[in-house]
């Protein structure tokens, strides 16, 4: 491949950058999969949290849609905690998660309020690694109609097709996530709009939407 030829010539810049990106994607994967996605604390801890962060809670409250107070806090029958708006109980994690987006089987963790931005960064880095890896694998393929060539390049061919499949999956997931973020909605809210009380009782189709630019700014910054 082109990367191997550069390494053999002593041109180590691109091989080192590629290796650094792969390492970065692995570290991001571990970070996103192991970190707290935003688990809802028990009621007594939640009250202390609100008292210590009163100003932050007031600011967040200004961003909430105008819905009846009766449905702002829901009681979870599994965790026995009061769920803030946009939280949902995850059956796999056995916890309620703030601003629940989805449970990702790839990272074996929920994507929620705390790790969602980092999850987008991880997807972006992973997509760059896959695209670059696909280019590297393709550069090493010189097609010949012989059994010896196929036997020698079988592993490279399999790797290339796997990279193509994962690239398509990562690209579609990243595009869908960025679209939902730009609308200030989550995968769970998008898929279950008709079953969620604070959306079903709202006069607006998406009461959290405050414009694409502001939605992106609030999410990433």
C-alpha cells in the first residue's frame, strides 16, 4: 500500500498521523463507553444538586418548553427516581439517563447528556480513520486473474469490504445524529414522539427547537 511504501522510504509523517488517528479513535471509544452518560441521581441527591447549581438549573429551565407542570417530572417505576424532562429509563443500563438519545450496542453504553458531544467527536474521528484506511487498502490492490494473487491478497480484500461496510454505517449514523442535533431533538424523541407526554401535550411539534445555529451552539459549546 501507499502507506507501507512511504514507511519504507523513511517518510514517516503520514504513517504517524494515521497511527495517531487510530489511537485517538480507540481512546475516544473507551472514554465514551466507560463514562457516565448522564445517569439520573436519586431524588435526595438530585435536590442537593439543584441547590448547589440553582443558577444553572434556572438557565436550563428557561430553555424548557411551556408544558403543564404536572408532566415536567415523571416517576420512574424501575429506578424509583423522579425523571427530569427528556430523561428515559434504559433497560440495558438499568438507569434513567438525562437527555437520553439511544443505547448504543457498539459502545455498550447509553448516549445521553454527558457523553453525546464526545460520541459525535468519536464518530467523526472514526469516519476519517475508515475513509483513510479504505484508501490505504485500495492502494495495495493490483488486480490480476490468478489464484496466487487472490490467495495473497484475500485478507486485504476482506479488510477493504469490511471498511466499506463500516464506513457506510458510520457515515449514515453521523449524518442522522447531526440532523437531530440541528433540530435539538434526540433519537428517542424522534422515534417515539407520539408516546412522550411532554411532546404529545405540547402545542409545538418540537418545543426545544430554537434554530439550527443556536441548537448546534448549545450542544457543542
